[in-house]
C-alpha cells in the first residue's frame, strides 16, 4: 500500500468525526513511510469486520507467511524442515490455538518431535526478545537447529469504530510482515550471541498494548513514545550491556527496531549516535512501515549485507513497557 493512498482513505472515513483531523493527519507525512504491505487490499479495511473475520484472515495469512519465510531461512542455512529441532514463533497480532507453527507443520514437513515455543504479547520488542530466546535454546543444546519465525499482521488492528488519536497514528505507522532465521550453537557462522537482556520499566503498562473490542484488537498509545525513548533507552541499554561487561561505546553498530521516524531520531540521541547513523532503520521503515516484531530482523539483514560489524546490538521497545537487547559479536 502506498502511504498517500492510505492517508486519503483515512481522511474519507474520519475527517468528519475528528475535530482536529487536519493536524492529526500530518503523521502520515512525518512517519517516514513511503509504502507498506497489508494482508488484504485497502478496500477490505474500509468495510466493517469483527473478531471472526479478523481471526480468519490472521490464521490464514500468518500461516502462509510463516511457511514462506521459514522456507527461505532454511534454504539460506542449507537445511530441510526435518533438520529443525525447535521452532520459536513470535506473534502478537492475533490469537491462534493451535499456534501458527502447528498449523504450518504438515506443509513444512517438520518432524513429529519438533519442540514448539510460541511467544505472544511482546509486540514490537518480540523480534529481539524472540531472537534472544532462540539463541538461549540453541546454546542449551549445541548442534541443534532452532528456527525463529516472527510474523505480525498489524493491519488487522485498524478499527473503523475508533476515532481516537491512537488509531490514526497506528494506521499511519503499521504494516504486515514476517521474517525468519536459524540459530545454531557450533563452529562456523557469522557471529555469536554474546549476551541478551531486557529492562522492564515499572508503572508503564499503559504506554503500549492492545485494547480488545467487538471488532478485534485495537492499539493503545497512551504516552508519546519518542520522548520516552530519548530519556530512558540509553540508561536501559547501558545497564543491560554492563551486566555483560560492556559499555555503550563498545558497540560498533546498533541495529534498532524503527518504531517511526521520530523514534529513530530519539534512539540516535539516546544512544549518543550521530544524526543519520541509523540509516538501515530509516530505509526499512520507508519501504515496509513498522511491522512490529519482524522489523528489526529486516534491519539486521541489511546491516549484514553491508558487512558484519565487530560487535552489534539489536534493540527494541515493546509493551510492558520494556526494552530488549541482544549483542552479536563477529566470529573471526
């Protein structure tokens, strides 16, 4: 979807219901997004849909995306589905029981004894937290193959019945996407996971999350994220690194989840980076929007294509409110 097309459609729906819509609609231009992908055409979202419709689309779309990105990740690693010992599936944009990897298992060809680890509720932090979980599972069983899959259909949270600022901002930011990779603890590979960690801020449950309504999930943005990130991410990441004997300056490249253009700028300030340093983040945001959990893995892919730095730190913020971090160290 082209951002300008989404902006025009939202204006048709909400301009008569929101007094200051012209001011609020500027977010479509300031978000740093040119285009995004959605699981359904734009017209679908302009019709009323409830839990049943949204869940059906989520189950079908997420399962198909799981199969697509998992197959690509396994091919890139030179593996078959029967080589997978553990599957970590990260998704917070729909409810699936049985979970997505179980629905994809037969078509993928996973073994009957594959270990399944579905992860829900981490939102935008899910890519880094899921990566951390997968890395610890791989480290606990050297020689096994851990497949990490992140899949989010954020577009399904769009609500025709919700004329709130949060709904408009979410509509300007979020897209659908999926990403996958294989983690293994043995010789070889580009990098090792040197440390992982999280920081949970107290009394921040209302910053980000889901509001459950008749139409399905609706986004909660009760507080401005960029100022919070600028004030708090530096000390939080410094604390995580310190527990592993590292400092902010020991990181050669920060690979951040780009929540939006203002968030990327706030992260550069919080981490004491020169303006424009997070170029991959801005490019991914422009091309795909904020896909929640998978987004940071898109950024990681571009960073690796540019050349693995000596030490890189994946970072993201998500509901809780929490910061997640995983440090990668290049293998000489």
